[in-house]
């Protein structure tokens, strides 16, 4: 039997790969170039903000350090004299108390009523769409127009008191002429106009809540109150933040309602807010320096109150 020829395995030639090309390092954009591009992109917005916000604040702060009065020159630098005088001004502290009460009422009442109305209007249908338009209509009206209309309605012999007399109240109060009711009447008028804004914001928050969460809570036998407390209310935290901050700032700088409805009365400063006193002092009495100091204090108070409100309200916001 002839031997079986053996075959040797052919050597495997390993083909060497060509060396990887040298990768060039990406050159980082110089910091100056990045700042230039960012500045060029942000220039329009920054310019508008600087011209219409920062510059007036700076000019007002400069005036607050002087005794500026266009009808009693010359203008001299007085330092912090206006601020020291402001701390002992009883009229300013009265205006601060009035502004605080007005702000609390205008911040709380539309928030509570707006949430309740939004829950009732969170339905589908043409009827509910029409009601949403009705509640939002006062928001788009001018504050001066609203003030004039309500001044006529709440007059001592106006339709409101006539209706109360017809219902048996023989001597209804003067809602805008009685010092015990004037401030609360003005707060009610502002709250009525801002109610539609709160309703729309809460409706947007309600319609953004996933229905799966509510259905899951219903399957766990959670009633309407528990579903609202543990599901709906936590998810409405962003809407609450928006409404609270907007109402707080709007109420604290109230001027037009006071000027048209009560002109700071009845009596001495019953409804005069800080913003009302600022414009009265600056334009009627021509004490521009003192009015500017008052405006700067109001700016600090509003900024501090807004910062505290944002910090508290954002801490309870839920990220879906």
C-alpha cells in the first residue's frame, strides 16, 4: 500500500494594515471669538434690555441721591439723605401697609377662584369654550375702562346699591367713599379683572396632566378629593408659580386703578399705594429726588418678594 502523501499547510501571510492616518487635533475656538459670537447674537436683546430697563434704573438711582426739583434749582448731591428721610415718613409706611394688604388680596383671591373655575371649565364642548372666552374677556380690557365702569357700578346710588336696596338692605355703604370698604373694593375690582388670566393658566396646566395618572389613581379607588390632592394639585405647581408671581408684581405696582377710582382717598391715603405716592411726589409735588428714592425702595421690595416667592414655589414643582 503506497504511503499517503502528506501536504504541508501553506504559510498564512498576514497582511499588515496601513498605519492609521495621523488625526489632527481639533483646534478650539478662542475664548475671545466665542464671546464675540455670543455678543453678536445677544446684542439686540441686551441693547433693548439695557436701554429700557437698566438705564432707567441707573438714572433713577442717581436722582435718588440728589435733591432734584426742576422748579427749585440747583440740583445738589445729598447722598442717602432721601433714604433716611423715607424711613421716618409716616405717609410712606402707610402706603406700604396699604400696598401689602392690596397685594395679598389680589394674589390670593384670583388664585383660589381661578383654580375653582378652571376645574369646572375643564370639559369639552362649545358651551365650555364660550365660558372660557367670557372669563378671559376682562383681561384684555384697559384698566382705565374697567375702573370707570366699576366706579359707576359701585357708586352710592349706582346699580349695585340699588339692587341691594331692592333686596332689603335699606342703607348699603358707599363702597368707594367709605374708608372701611374702599381698599377692599379696589382689590375686588383688580381681582375681577385678573381672574380670567388665572383661569386660563390653570386650564393650560390641567390639560397638560396625563390622563393615565388620573385613571391609575381612580383604579386605586382614590376619590375625587384624593385625586386632586395627590395627583392634580402637585402637577399644577408651575401654573401656581406663574399666577402668583404675575399677580404679586402687578398688584404691588398698582397705580392706574387707584388714580381713576379713588385718587388715593377717601381721606388721607386710605387707598394710596407706593406707586401712587411715587408719581404724586415726582410729578405733582416735583420732588424728583425723593420720589426716585421711594421708587428704588419699592424696586428692592418687589425684587425680594418675587425672589422669595419663586424659591418657595419652584421647590414644590414636579418634573414629569
